[in-house]
């Protein structure tokens, strides 16, 4: 009888990866001091070293303590990685050296990218200081250039000096909104600056040889695609598919791919790197036959994979694939078999040691869980049906892979994107093989670009293939019930869903009943938590004043319904609505209503239950009163003619809120008036959205 080896024993790196991840999460949430982390690492690592001095028998007796010491060591390593990666802890960082009024020397890390009202580029702040006394610094910042600024001369490596003040990056503070501040911090960026025409002086260009070569190759590839592929949508998708360049992507097209469950083909990932790997293996087959040149085979393949990875921007999802394929190539060259679980754990371990913040990257998470899900569930799903016909069998295998990948990625997708594509099998069935053919065709196009006639013909064929794929995706999206949208689960519910799927996977792999029990319990607790969240949503009563620059936006929530007060363009501008308002409405599980039962409105006045609310968004003449009227909340919007000294004689004001549409100059005067009259005020532009409980 064969002894079955547990998964974690086949993949020893899993036992190192888990405590490393735990340490990363622990440090980010609790921000432990460096001294405590160093002490923890010192004690645990010494304990591990001491354990190796014991005899094998004694070490076996102390296995639990030894295991605990190893876990503590990697736990502290994860925490230390987060501490040292945090740019705010770096004494050389401009975050700790910059003072208001300093001159700033910055080096562009990319060519400026055109946005709706400005040009944007990421730059490294190399020095700050006054007059001619500069201090060297590290860290990146975002630079926005005014539209009429001549930025065509600016390029990667351009060094410039300016005196405009660096502004700390802040979130809007709207409920459920994207944490942009944390996102930038994870990339080593904490500040931004807006430069007007004539607000900077170009000094010189500081281009590294590698960066210069990389950008020249990237620009050459883009030039070939732009010259030969007709159609804006087709060109934008072609650029994204080949090298991950997404600046020309059509937003509506990306949304269609997201809604149908195939947005993963746009992101450079394992699918693309797998194609590069396959292509290199096929081209280098002659080298494997000769002993003298056999060693060149893995060197060229690994070099090619990493060149493509860097060319594609070094995104976490493609880095995972690059590390994993590197391990596979090295193992093959050494004639050793590797466990896919161990390879995945090793690649994740290496990447998190390089940048622990990639743990929060959505692409990183989905990339790993998709591969893990395919490894666990692909074979059991595929074995459900036996098909003799090879073509039909290949079709079923592709669908089995799509089904397998969806099992573990579903909790992550719902948590991050709040939706589920119901027809993902239909879209993946066509989009995955077609996108693979398009990528190979684009590589061929770059290879024959020196022959104009062939390049033009190839470009038209690629454009036609992309048009077919886009049209197919659009047709699937338009089908009734194609998308299950506005789904909301919190971290606890997502974890329970993952536990349920993981338990089911463990039962499939190890045939252990405990896996099925864990799966059922995870699903049961998920249902309980979800029921509680719906119960709470049915009883919520709130008023939210959103922080949206230059706009008025207020939601009054009663249970699962909301009544909107604000600018009418929110019903037209999908981008502003989706970015600022939709996350809050998904979070609160609410739908729009034309009127709320308990809401009474009369001109600028509103009353909800016992709460009295006054909205002031235009010039309004208030009549005289015999005695002060109590007002629970005054919301000021836009630029009305308003004097709080006069208003306070009419109303007993308990709270004033200034929304994002109030001009900054008027806001200063009104805040001074409120201070002098001892009226509490709240500015959403600095503090985030204002939320008032109406119960």
C-alpha cells in the first residue's frame, strides 16, 4: 500500500510562504516598531540555529518548538520587509527631507502621458533644498503638467527643477471608494505636484543604458503596431495584448471585457508568457540536440522571458509567471521534476521578498489563485466526461480549465469587482484561443515589419481578428442576464468563501473527509454573515454628502433605497458616477428611488424623521422669524451669496457641511465665520465624505 504524501510536504516552500504572508499583513495593520521586529527576528533565528545543535532524536522531541521558531522567523521577516519597504521610514526619502518652499530636482521615469486636462508622469525626486544647498533624496512623485505646457520635448530621463509645492496624495474619503493613497504608497509615491507653463526648468537628460534600450524597443514595437494596424479600438487592444501598453485602450471596451469575464487576456499574465515560452522552445529545439550548445537553451529562454517581462512593465501577474517559468526551465535543465505547488510557493515567496506590497495587488492575487485553482480542480472537472473525438475533447478541456479557474477566483472577483460574469464559459471559449493567435500574429508582424507590404497585410489581418473578438464580446455582453452585478461581500465573507472552496479542493486532492466538513462549515458561516449584513442594510438610515471636486452630490438612504440630490450630469456621466457614487451604493446595497416615505421637502428645507436639514446652493432670501428654528444640518454647495452671521440669527445651527463644489476662496471666509460664531463645520475636501446617522 502506497503512502500518500500530504501536499504541504511535497511543497516545503508553502510552509515558509504562509508565515511570511502573515507577517506582512500583521505589520501593515499594526505598524510595529523596528526594535520589536529586530528582537523577534533575532530570538527566533537564534532558536532555529540552536535546534540544529541537538541530536536527531532530541530535535524530533522538540519538533513543535522548532516549528514554532521557524514560523516566528519567517513571520518577523515578513514584517521587516514591510517596514523597510515603506518609503516613510527611509531617512533619505523626500518625505522626510522636503520642506514647503524648497526647490525640487526631479527625473522623469517615463514620457508624459496625455490625460483629459493635463499630462501625467512619474518622476524620482533626486534632491530638495533652498538656494544652492540641496540634499539628495529618494522616492517617486506624480507630476501633472498643464495642458498648454510644451511637454513634447520631455522624455524618459529628463531632469528638471521646480519650486511648486509638493502636495500629499489624499483619498476622496467616499464610502467604499478606491484607496488611491494606499495604492500610490505601495508604489513608493506619497506626493504629487501640478506644474504650470514656465513653472519648471529642464536641466539635462539622465538615461541609464538599460532604460534607454528598453524604451527604444518599446517605442519601436508601438511604432510598428500604430503604422500597420487600422482602427482605434483594434490598435489599443493590440498594444495591450502584446506589451501591456494600456494608454490607448477604449474604456467602454475594457468594461465589456470585464463584464464578460475575459479582462484577464488584456492584462499581461501567464497566458502571454506561456506563448513566449512555447515559441522560444520551438525555435531553440536545434540547440537541444547538440551537447556543446545545449547549455545555451535555458539561458536564451530565461533571458527572452525576462526581457518580455520588463518590456511589459514588470506587472506582478507577469512577474509571477516569469519566476515560475524560470524555475521550470532550470529544473528541466537539471533533469529534475518539480511540484507545481512548490514552484508557485517559491515564485510568490521571491516576489514578496522583492516587494511585500504586491500581496495587495489584484493582478497578483488573481494570477496565483487562477493557476492554483486550475491545478486543483482541472483534472476532476475534466474527468467528469470522457469524449473520444479529439476536437470535442479539446473544446471540453478548454472549458474545464475555465471552470476550474473560476472556482477559486470567484471570491476574489466578487470582493474586488462586485460582479460575476454568468457567460464566462462562452467568452473564454472564443477569446482565449483567439487572443493567443493575435499575440503570435503581432510577434510575427514585428519580425516582418521591415517589409512594408507584408507588414501592412499582417496588420490588417490582426485588426480583423481583434474586430471579430470585440464584436463577439459585445454580443455576449448584450445578452439578457450576462452579468450579475452590484454584489457586495466584506473581507470576512470573502475569507469564508475561500475557505469553503479550499476545503472542497483539499477533499478532492487528499480524499479527506475533514476537507468536506471545512467546506460546508465555511459555506454555512458565509450564509449567516451575509444574512446579518442584509438585515443591517434593511434598517440603515443615513445622509451622505460626497466629496466630488466641483460637484454637489448627496444621498439620503432609507433601508435598501436612496434618494439623490445633486448635479443632473451624474445621470449622464458614467465615469464620475461609477468612480465616486457607485462604490458607496454597492457597499450599502441600495437602489435609486424617486421619493422616500419619511422624507418631506419644501424648497431648500428637508425633514427626515426628527432631523431638519437645510440645503444652500444658490442665492436665497430667508424671511424673518419670531424665534430661532433648530436646524440639525446645513449643507452648503457651489457659490451662493451667504453670510453666516445673518443665517445664525434665523437658525440654531448644529452642524455645517461644505461639499466639493464650494470654491476654495469662499470656503476660507465661511470657515472663519463659523469659527467666530462657534458653529461646528465639516469640509469634505479635507476630511472626506460626511456621513450622518438619521435614526
